[in-house]
C-alpha cells in the first residue's frame, strides 16, 4: 500500500525514534536530567510554547489554521518550531514521558537528542511563561510544524491525555505508579500493568452513483458546519464492519465496498482516525436520508460544484484533520477558504 496520502496528514508525520528499549533503564530520568543535551517539551493543558523566531516570539494569534493549505507549504521552512528547553529551565517538574530521540540532522537539536515531555501545573506554567496567549494547541500549529515537531506534539499529547484518565487501577482503584519512562502504569497491589490506549474510529467519504459525497452536520456544531460521517469501532468489530454499521446508524443509508485510504492519530483525547471510502448500495436511493437526530441533525449530498459554491456559507473540516485531506482528495482541488471546522 502506498503511503502517499498518509504523508499529507499533518498529525501522521514523525521523525522521532521512540527508542523503546531506553524506557526501561533504571533511573532513566535521573540520567536524562544529568545530560545537558537532553531537551524538554513543556505541556500545559494540552498546549505548548513555540521557539523564538528571528529573535522575536511568533505571535500565535497570527497563525490561522483555516487559511492554510497544507499542500502549498513546506513545514520545514516555516520557521515555526516547538520550544525544546534544557531540563534546568524547569523546576518541580510534573509527570514526565520519554518521547524518544530526534532524528533530523538539520535542526538546532542534533540527531540523537533525547526528548522528554513534561506536564506542567498552573504555577509551573506561569513561571515559565505567564502570558497564556503564548501557549498554543496542536490543531492551531499542526500544519506549520515540521515532521519531527508535529510528531512530538502528537505523541506527547496522546500519552499525557492517557495518564490524565488512567491514574488508578481499573481492578481495585489503587493509585498506579508511573514506570517505563511514562509508558506504563503499575498497580502496587497486584503488580498488574496498564498501557496507553488508543480508540480506533472510522471516518468515511461516501459517494453515490453521481459521484457526489455525503456530508453531515453534527448536533454540537452550528448548523452551517459540515463534515464526513465518523464513529468509533466497537469491541469485536472489524474496521470495515464499523464503516457499514456507523454509516447506517448516522444516515439511514446502506453502503458497500469500504476501502481503506489512510489513518491519522487524533489525540483529542485518544483516537486514531481510520479513513475509508464507501459507495451507496445499489438498492438504496440517495434521497433516503435519515439523520439519527441525536448526533447528526442534517445530511446533504454535494457535487464538486456544489461544494465549491458553498464556500461562502459552509464551514468544513480544518486543515489539521483527515476529513480535510479526504475531501480534497475527492475534490481534486483545495477546499473553499471558509474551512475552519476543527473535526477529525
């Protein structure tokens, strides 16, 4: 299978050796903190700081993800990078996760630099950078970070989100201990281990016999926001089966021929979006739409012309999402400028 499509997805990029063997070293973080070459990625409420640029800080407010066409930029040349700090810059560091070794040779950090994500509390974040507007979220900067930094941010956010919801043993409720460089939590009562979890979800571009695509408006959005239909994979279910079930549940339509096109991690909080195409079943009429009324309130078919004409009023998936890339793949052109919905 070609990975051409996957490489277009901002959060699927990476240039880090996760270095899993190092995670089990005794006193790992003592070793890392004693190494002046180690670099730390501070994370506060899911946000990070950007590195200085041309002796001046980049204004996060100037980065508008809705106006960025990922296909038209080279993230390696944007000058936007994560702030990777020496361990001595942080005091009373919170939860730490060893992310791995940096691979590129053309960044300020030499190839092989070991990088640790550190979860900061409010006081530690305020000491490091009191201006809250300087802290930026992944969806804001994903398309302008290079491969290494996009991968680091995505990895850090996913693991830290897992820690936030798995602080206690699922068997007995005892507070778990963090081990293996932040990649395992162990129950001190029975020594059982809990590992980071990722929830698979399918996201589907459905076409009819006229090669129109189906877009839906979620109950949690404004009524002019539309995206592809998506849903979580249930236990004991294949991805292709989930495509057929979820699309019927959300739209009332039977689809066939689900075909995998690529995947992207979506750590909001802990998903991987598995992209599929599917087509309307031959025995189903396109007008037989039946939104579930709970999650999906409206459904519409769009031709390529319809979609381009709707750019003035309709909000579509943001450029950090796999939905954005899937729709552009079908459209054969950049999405209309009004795209600003942040959805997988």
